[in-house]
C-alpha cells in the first residue's frame, strides 16, 4: 500500500512539517501571505548582510546555510498558505525560461 | 543499478536543471553569490508588488505562482553556487526552531 | 512673518507634497505603514535589478535616478505615516555611528 | 558672502556628512553602489521584521525611527556614490506621477 507521506516530494514534505509546527504553536492565524512575505523580506535582508561588504573570503558556511534555510522555509510556507503548487510552478517557470532564452547552440547557424 | 538522477531529492534535481540551463547559455560566470542574491531581491520585490496595496481579493494565482517560482529558483541556484546543502540546512533549521519555540502542549502544566 | 512652507526642511516639504498627492486621489486609506513598506520592497527590488548582473558599465543614469527617487519617496511617505521625524532620526543615527565606529585618527597612538 | 554649507539642501548636507564619515574611517573603498545596495536591503529587512507579524500596536517608535534612518542613510549614500541628484530625481518623479495619475477632481465630469 502506498504511503502518502513517503511518496511526497520535498516541498510538500517540508510544507507539511511547517504546517504542523505552526499548528502546535497556534500560529496559523499569524501566517497570512503578507505576514510571511514580510518575514521573507527580513530573511533575505539577513542573507544580504553577510555579503554586503563584498568579503574577500566567503561568509561562514553555517551562517549562509542558516539564512538560506530561513529564506526557503518562509518561501515554502508562503506558497502553502497562498495555494501555490511549488513543484508545478518551478517546472513551468524553467520550461518557460527554456523557451524565452534559447541556448547558445540553438542560436548559431 | 541505482539511477542517481531518479534518487535525487527535489532541490538537487532543480539545481541540476538550473546548472545545465546556465551552462547551455554560458551564464555560470554571471552566477556569483552576490549577483544571484541581488536577483533574488528583485524577485521578492515583484512578489511584494502583488500584495502591496492589500488587495481585498488575492492576486491572480498564476502571477503569484510565477513570482514564487522565481524566488525559489534564485534561492536554489544561490544555494548551489554558495555550496549550501539545502535539504540538510532546512532540516537542521526546523529542528532548531522546534527547540527554540516549544509547542503549546509542552508549556502547559 | 515667517512662511512655514518656506522654512520647512526638504523631507518635511516632500512629505507634504506626497500627502497632498495622496489626498487628491483618495489614497490615504491605502497608505498604511505595512502597505508602504511592501511598496518600498518593490522599489528596492527594481533598483537591484539594474545591478544584479554586475554590469561592466553603470546602468543608465536616468533609470538609476528614477528607482532611487521611488525608494526615497516610499521611505519618506512611510516615515510620515509611521510618525517618524526624519531629520531628527537621521541626525541621531549618524551621531550614534560616530560613537560606535571611532575614526582612524582616534584609534592610532 | 554665501555659505555653501548653509545653503545646501538636506540631502546634500547629509551626503556630505556621510562622505566625511566614510573618509575618516577609510571606508570609501567599501562604498560601491552594489555594496550599499545590499546594505540597503539589509536595513529594509530589519524594518520589515518590526512589522512582519502585524502587531496590534505599532512597534516601538525609537526602533522604527532607527530603521527608517538606516534606510535613508544607505539610500542617500548610494545616491551620492551612484551620482544621482536626489532633489532633482524626487521632484521629477513626483511631477511624472502627477501626470500619470490624474487627481480625482480632474477625472469627474
């Protein structure tokens, strides 16, 4: 018998975890699209702070990893609340970009 | 025999597609962490524009889906170039949040 | 007799113009701090798009000027609605930074 | 005899202070347009964090004032380095908006 949780793709699985996390804290009422969008802006700002002075060596990997995780967590939670099918949206956008920006070997005579 | 591409998780699969996409256009030289970060800022800005006047009805679903896809695409491409293991970083951050914010039923007597 | 409008500093003068502009269009109801903040995010995103691929020559000056103007307009309108005294806040922050970051000649023996 | 510093408008005056501040710390080499743009993104992110959970009462006024000051400081410093004439750019943008969005009394019969 199929196990729905096991057959889920990664975005759906993370979104389910984030939903449970929010529900266990009575937070879904705070998780509106606009609130999550502002939270995403805050996390992108924290990632920007690591790179703003153009450091000669990359910022500490664990700091970068944590800020990237925060960006992805809020983007995925936003998508869940806003009703966006993430795997479909990303696949469609990549397909559209393939069409908009032909690869080099298609442009040469 | 295992098929590496099939056993990949979703972020790794999307990152591989984006890498191929960039290479077919000779774009990897433009895909530095800072450039991709500024591109991410641009996409978050486009998502914000859909919500900025607090519309009484949600913005058009296909527009929201496209902007969310752009945010995720640049976040995943950034993570690839910056050497972040996305599934690990997200799992660790969720685990850390579980610890930092105890659920309600753990706080009641 | 003093002319209040003439003796105003630049931020107060721009804020007065933006207030009149909004009122003439029945827009003050849309100009909440959160809405203006999301609009500011959108404008910062547009400025970022001009610089995201690290162009070898600067972006077109008129495009840069227009996006900077949009950023300042929303920041000043936000400040007005949120009740921030801009000239005081900026002067205080610069004074605080002077203290936090001593200049080089104060650090040398 | 005219005093150039006294006759300066507020943006030029603040930009002059910020320039002196940077020079006294040997920081102009870090103040490229892209670096300042990423710093601006960081400050907008900090402002967003104050509003992200849609607080029932406004955030602490001194926190809001400080973050708004940081946004304006980086926007003005960016404009100086990028060669944007701020008072001209803002005046032109407001004039353009007057034209693009006719006021209500001009639209009624």
